[in-house]
């Protein structure tokens, strides 16, 4: 009986591999590798910090999949609230001032959670759309103000802001630009120093610059923390030069850094905040652009009878909004932001142990449950991808960042991780480093 079940499972697995190769173009993946090897994993279920694939392998999800499954896998409450909302109102457009209760309640909740007077949200399906919305909005704002020449968007090198046309152009990582034959005009990237931004403004002219966008902590670009005092100085530069300051909290928002938002660590209230990922913990697609009271009131006054000619079919999707409200309720009810701070300290202690044990570990960094280990083995090629491969063998999904000459292991486990599970992750990385270092 067991043998027959195993044969049926193997047959199903082989069928899915063939279908995947034939019909699914994977995002951010090697097409050649996919066609040669098929899907690396076919996941079937998850619980807490773990994922299980169709072959029965159980793996630690050390990056919360895409920095987003914050409350952990397998939360039945979110499925229940989604089913309940679908049974009542599966979809209703929010165009032409139409509305529904979940989006109204969520907009109110976001206003309560965000710092300062960030009070009004435009909802999108994800982070790329949120950032694109911000870029279009600030350019529209300056046009209404009679300054249409203020259209340049400035971001930081090694930043990641998404893969829509505008957000790709704002992303400060070369491979994303090399993918296409042209990026959108009027996007620029500067080094992560206040002096670099000031020099750019002096060269280009503040009268041509619409906005500056930055992540509180660079995520996909290598988990890079800002220099001390950076954001305070940058915000002052933006104010002095009449430039809108946008904070991309897509990864850092809703508790990832050990505070509700990454901005909270630096006592910064941006003019616009972009959110996604953690607002639903990945259980439903949702993002948003949050405006300050000042900026929104100016838009109201300037718009007159004109239309805000921007919107997505799924802006304010009722099911996604209901899921987001339940997700936030769980984060607050279970005290997960405080838990993130505690487990973040455990993670840093583990990183320090790795540094003491391995010559190839040159540094580490982190804020809450967003961390990275920098490697330098003295080799021509980075070793982080090899370490990640060894982690796979030992039951952990990892992430290597090798953009712009980096050699980095990135970590962002679910908020529900325990002290023992943090140590389990560190042990796997330790064993994987030992295996890689033996072959150097």
C-alpha cells in the first residue's frame, strides 16, 4: 500500500514538473536552469517558519518567502476571514468614489499606525504599483502647482523599489536595468550619503527634482543600514529644496525591523510612505501609497473639478483588505513587534558566533528580523550562492545577494520564530559555511 502511494506521488510530481516547465514562466529566475532542472521546489503547505514540498521535504523559510510572510505560514484565521468576505462581497470597484467597509476600515487602521500625519491611503496590488503610484502622484502634484519641470525622481544606489516601469527605473541595481532596452526617463541614483544628494541637487537644480525615495533599510540590495544621522539630514535637504520625501516601507513596514515602521527608528515622517508585503503577510496581494494630511489637502485644493486619473482594477480589493485587517489584528494581539525585537537580538548573537567561527565572515548587520552576513573568502567569485545551496541540503531556504560586487547572505524569518529556531538557522549556516570553506 505504501509503495503504491509513493509511486502515485512520484507520478504526480513528475507530471507537475513537466507541466511547470511547459507552461509557467517563472519570475526572477533562470529560464535555462528551469528548463534543465525543473522547479527547485513544489510547495504544498506551510506552518510557522516551515514550508513543506510535494516530496515531503520540510524547510525553514529564512526569508519569509519574499520578506513578506511575517506572521508565519498556515494561519487559518486569514483563510477564514477571506472566505467570509468572499461569501459576502468578493469584489467591488473603488473607482468613481464607490467604496466598501473593508477598505474604509483598513484606510483608517493604516492612518492610526503610520507616524505623524500620514493619514490617507491609495491602495494597490503590491509594492511595485505603490511606488509607481507615488511617482505619478508627485509629478501630478508639481504639475498642478505650476511646476511641471519638477519631474526627476532620485533614489539610492543598491536600492530596490520594484519591477514596474517606474519602480524598475527607480531601482538602483544594474541587473534590473540591463534586463530591458530602456528605462523610464528622469530617474537618477546617488550614493548613500547626504553629500551625494546635495551635490546632485546642486548639479541638476532643485527646480527639476520632484522627489527623493529611499528604503529605511535596503532589502533586496543587501540589507544595508543607513549611515548615522543620514535620514535626518536628507529630510532637511528635501525640505530646504522643496523636494517630496518618499519612504519605501514595502519590506520594513508592519513590524519587520522591531518597530511598526522602519521610519520609526529614525524619528522620520516622510511626505509619502509606500507599503505592501507585511500588510497582509503575503496571504493576499495588497500595497498602498500613504499621504500626509498636508499633501492630501493640497491635492484636494489644487485638483478642483479635475479627476485623479490613476487606478488599478484591484485598488482596495475587499478580500485583500479584510485579510490585511485580520493580519494586523494578529500582529497586535500576539505582541509580535516586541517579539521581533527580542528575536532580532538573538539573530545578531548568532551572526557574531558565525563571525568568530569563520574567517570568511567579514561582517554582519541587522535591525529586528532583517539581517545580513557579509562574506569575503578571498575568491574571485562570491561564495554566498554556494552557501545557500548547502543550506538547501540541510533544510533551509536562504537568499544570496551578489549585486554590485556584494557577497551577502540575507535573512528575514517570520515573526513567530523562536529562540531555538533562530539557533537552528545559525547552525545550518555554520555547517554550510564549513562545507563551502573546505572546497576553497
